[in-house]
C-alpha cells in the first residue's frame, strides 16, 4: 500500500483507492476490513472495466483507528486480491510543481483557486523557460524560477532541474500550465501518471502558430480544451477532462482566443482538482474519473 509524502499517522478521515483484477467478493472483503477497523464509509464509488477486466474503487472512510491499525486490517485483502492501493488523508494538499512559458491564464486560475481554498494543491515553485510571469507568481507569494530553453543543451538542463525539484520538494504532480516545450521521452517516463497538460481543442485541428487565427479563418463553431496526462506521444495521453463552448461567425479571432483561454483554465483546474482528490485512476490508455 502506497503512502502520501506527508500523510498523518493519527486517526481521521481517509481516502482509499484500489485497483485489481475484477473478481467476486472484493467489495464484501473491503467492507469487512473497514468495519473491523471501526470505520464508516462516507463516500464510495466503483467501476469494473469490461475492456481490461480491471476493478477500480475509491472510498472515503472515517475511523477512530490510526493509520497502522487501519492498514493492518486492509493488508490481507490487498494481498489476497493483488491490489494496487493508496491511502491518503482527506483534504491534504497535493505537492505541485507548475511549468509555464508566457501565457498566464492557466497559472492565474490555479494560484487564485489555491489561495481561495478552492483547490487542494500546495505549490512550492513555478518553473518557466521565460521570465514574463514572475510578477504573477510573486503576486500570489509563490517562488518563481526562470531557466531559458534555447537549444538542446539548455532544454536538457531545464528537464534536469524539473527532476531535481520533484525530488527535493517531494512533488506529487507536475502541471504544464501552457508550458510550450515538448518534454523528452525520458522526462515523460519519469513523470508517468503524475504530469498533466492542457491544450486547445478544435474540429478540425489546427497546429502551429496562431491556432485561433486559423480557427477564425475556417469559421469554427466549437472551441474546446483537453486536459490529459503527459506521455511521449504528443497530446495523446490519457484524457482526464474536456470542455467545449459553441461560437459563431460574429466572434473575432481575439474573442475566440479569450473564450478558448477560459476553457483551458477551467478544464485544467478541474483536472488538477480531481487528481488532488485521488479521483483519477489509469486504465491503460484512458482514465477512470470518480467525480
């Protein structure tokens, strides 16, 4: 059973996630272990994947037992069903590193909601390949570090710094809040399942510079945003959240961009919130999100 970096050992309110091969008796066994630990289930969600034959479960449990006692009751069940499990404290902020470039809308939304108590993350550092967003991070009292990326050597140095921060700051989530550099396969592998990216979504898709100008020129009617886990396949990682808004011919490309940025901010923040609450579980190339 995995542990969160700063999870308490005292009695309290817990989040328990479980993933294993789908077999009869799992819910009964887990419920029995929770009862044996004096626990009360305050939230329960489960899903069985027909495609992969995998069982997923997320529970919130209040118990007077301490962590060690609770884990000792769960251990035989976890072993019997060969479960991958996590146990964390409800409401504990997720240690989060934010990567940015020059666009500040997603960073602003994340930091505003974190400060307002609406988003359960703790941000020890904002790391950027440009310096423009330093005043924004400073406004929220978050340390900001600028390390330019101009060639292969500086890109490798930036990525080494990311891994240094992840280790030194006990980072659990890396958020690419409009960070406009492609991560190397090595960094993608190191951050597998704990790095989230955001990008615009159009139909048809528009790549390259000024996608909103391209969208305006083609008269798009839908603008969206997609938040997904980072993988070495560019913009093709498991999708966590998507949103869309309808537009029409009256909107200028600047208005389309403003609408799109709102969707990007909203979508990314929602994905980060679900991740921070242990609501996102991986099922191969897709996600199970217990909303």
